[in-house]
């Protein structure tokens, strides 16, 4: 083998083929795509964690207040109808609004399931939910206060 043939053989052996370059680019793009997907997932998790952290201190007092004030009293002092809660500001979390939906639980006329939805501006974009049981009862102190007001 002469000198020119050796140089040509070495030149071919020292470079990458087009297939190798395309394969390397494909693997690189696959890795970057997976990495960007993880960033998007992580950002969504961070947003949900921030939302729950903002709402956490306000939820328990709000649920207690709703259990106390949700039922309206009729003239005879019976709790027959629920107040309408929609687009109400969340006390202690001014960036959020809430809506209360209530549904029957089985055949028990004295027990309801309450679904509390938290959102920022659009009620269709619910950011957090809380469900609790809402018995048909009004605390004595509220009954006495309403009786004294009438």
C-alpha cells in the first residue's frame, strides 16, 4: 500500500458518517424533549404546591364558618334552605374566590355533602377542592342571635 492510499484510508476512518451524526442528533433531541417535559411537570407541581400553601391556613376556619352559617332559618326556626355561596372571597387568601356546591347524601334528609371549589378569577378553572359533610343543623348561639334580632 502506498502513502496516498494510507492517507485516504485514515481520512475515512477518522470522521463520522452521516448516519452516525443523525443518530446522535436524534438521541440528543430525545433527551432534551424529555428534560423539557420534566420541567413542565415540575412547574405544574410547584404551582399546585403554592396554591395549597396559600389556601391551607384559610380552609379550616372557612369550613367551620360555612357549617355554622350555611343553613337559613325560616320563621319557625327550622333550617330548610341553604345560602348561595358563589364568587365569595376567601378570608385570609385574598387572591382566591370560592363557590359552594351541596348535594344530597343517600336518603338522609339531614345530611349533605358540600364541595368547596377554590379558583382565582374563572370558576371553570378550579385550583383546589375540599369536600365535607354539612349536617342540617344550626348552632344554638346563632339561633339565639337571630331570635334576638327579630
